[in-house]
């Protein structure tokens, strides 16, 4: 089995190199690092990627150039991207913590529904000691965590009317490949179908699935609002985004270069959050203008009740982190 896994990894590296997706290259005295982004140009995380690339070039005095590949050019499946970062075939990537949780189990705490009361609550935790430690603790998985980005609140959308939790029962909803997310959707009465984000549009269009769950900006970015006309704002999850790097590539850099990359990443957080806040409003206005029926859930108690057992079963695995999350709640 070990020999087989090793052979698969070697094969993946060779494929990446063959198709031009080696993680870095050299041009004269400059190292060029590739950054994978699933969203298209102009999306808040893509804009932050570009700002990160600009700052890296600035702070390394041109020694390192970061080339951003948006719109899933390298792969439209974050799981595939993460695998390639792990083996050093891609240098840097921006992905959802929900996808990265399959490679670093500590991040699965974010897949637990309703653990954050608000955006401010989430950022209070992420900016604190425990949140920053989670980035550092990516190292044993082969990654270097650089910073957190905002991923908004996720809600259900479908190709049929959604008004209450009862409307989920017996229907098929896409989730990221994450065991806790599968259990969450099933606890709410639906069938969970794990798949990459790049497959969702056609899956809804061909009725392979009935809907999915995500934030409003993603509905615009992936054009899901064109095939899923009903959006129910239950806001069951806040999954932060992660900018991270291959440890294999990181270890090849000098201490000064590493410090420059960390500085660049840290300075993009405020930038990304501002872009996210503005685009979130713009995206919601656009999907409403395009005729999507948006239902605001004023009382999400039925959703919270549905996942009580899930939280009871899974929370003990993340006891210390959840304690820190609860302690990070802003004072009222």
C-alpha cells in the first residue's frame, strides 16, 4: 500500500510537470511561483491574490514573482489543487477551509454549523491566538498557512422553491467533499452529494442534484443563479478561506524571502475583507435583479435543532478550539 501511494504521488508530480504546472520556475535571477485560485478575475479572493503577488514582488525586491491562475485554470476542484500543493506541484493556493479539512482535520471545526454568531465573531477568533495557531498547525500536513480570508455566510439554493427546512427533505444538495458537511446536510433531511465546485452548474442544470449551499458571491462567480432560482438565507455556516503554501517549496526559500511572503500575506487580509464586504452587497443585488427568489430566514431555530445531535457528536473532537471560539464572541 505504501509503495502504491508513493507511486501515485510520483505520477502526480510527473503529470503536473508535463502539463506545465510545476510549482515554480526561474527566469534570470527571479523565482516564479504559481498560485491557484478557483474563482475568476475580479472576485474578492482573486483580487487579494493579485495584491499578494504585487506585495511579494515588492518586498522581495523582484526576487520572487507570483503568477495567479484564476478561474480554476489549474483545476476547478479544490481537492485536486490541495493535493498538488501538498506534493509541491503547485506553490501557493487559496481554498476554502472546508476543502482543506480533509487534509488537516483541525480545520473541520469550521464545518460545524452555527459555531459563529456573526462575521465579527468569526474574525475575533481568526485574528486571535487560537486562530493564528491553526494556520501554524498546518505544517504537519505539508502546508504553510499564510492568512485567513472572508468566505461569508453559506445558505441553501435550489431549482425549486425554498422557504423552510422542510423543503430540504428528500432532495439532493451538493457539498464540498467533507464528512461533516455531508452529515450536516443529512441532519437537515436532504441527501448530500460531494463534488467539486466546477461541476455544480451542470449538475443542477441536468437535475443530477436539486441544489447546493454557498455564499451570494459564489452564486455570481459560478453563474449558479442561472440554474438555481431560489435562495434561502439560513446562514448555517461561515467557512473562512485560506491562503497557504507548499511546505516543500517554502523550505527552498531563504529566511528573508519567507518573512517577505508572510508580510505580504498579512497585509492583504484587510484588503480582501473590504473587497468581500462590497462584493457581497453587489452580488445579492445582482441575483435579485436577475429574478432569483431570495427568502430571509428570520428564525433559524429549526435548522439549529436539526443539527443538535451532530454538534453533540462532533464537538468533543474540537473541544479546545470551540472553547476559544466561544471566548471570542464580541461583548454585547
